[in-house]
């Protein structure tokens, strides 16, 4: 039997961070509590939260935070109370944008520039903006970091 050859892989630390961010975005709903967030990932979570607020705050007005929280609980939408309410809104939209007929019943309203969009279109718009801003951040940060080389045994 032939001995496995080592494979040289070049990984940038920011690529690992970006991977963690992408995984975090797609698994956010499956997490059950803050205890699942490692200290290592707190910066990533903070960055994602700030990005979400930056994207949603100019587009959505929170009319009544208690109604929003009650509706999230009623519809069993997973959210983290320690995060910004704009993150809760993002979780709500991801969980049921196609099912919501009256956004006002959730204690929020869209700013006038976005009222003509359906919630699904609005969600796609903010997701595209989220992706673009994440990509821009990644491209800016990748230039500053030296690559790390790993040897992986096959």
C-alpha cells in the first residue's frame, strides 16, 4: 500500500473568518442559545449584528418592540434577546417573509422607499446587500493578512 502524500494547502486567516461568518448566517436559526457561541466567534457575531443593523435600520422602523417580541414568540421564530431587534426582524423575514400579509401586526413598518416591495422581494434585496457588504469587507481585509500554510495528510 502506497504511503499517502501530504497536500499543501494555503489558507488565509480571513478566509476562515469568512467561512465562520457564512456558516453562522446559515445556521443562526438552528442554534439554541448563547452558550453555543464560543468566545472565538463573538467578534464574528458582533460584526454580523452590526452589518445587519447597518443594512436594516435605514429601511425599517420599529414601532413597538414588545409586539415584535410577542409575535416572534407566538410564531416560534428563533432569535437571541441579546441581539439588536433588527437582527430579530431579519430572523423573522427569513423564517416567514412569504407568509406575512401585514407587517404592521409585527410592530414594524417599512420606510416609504420599500413599501411597494413584497416582503420576499425586500428580503432578497437586503440579503443581496448583506452579501455585497460582506464580500467587500472580505476583499478589503484579505489584502492585509499574510497566508498561513498547513500540511494535510491524505
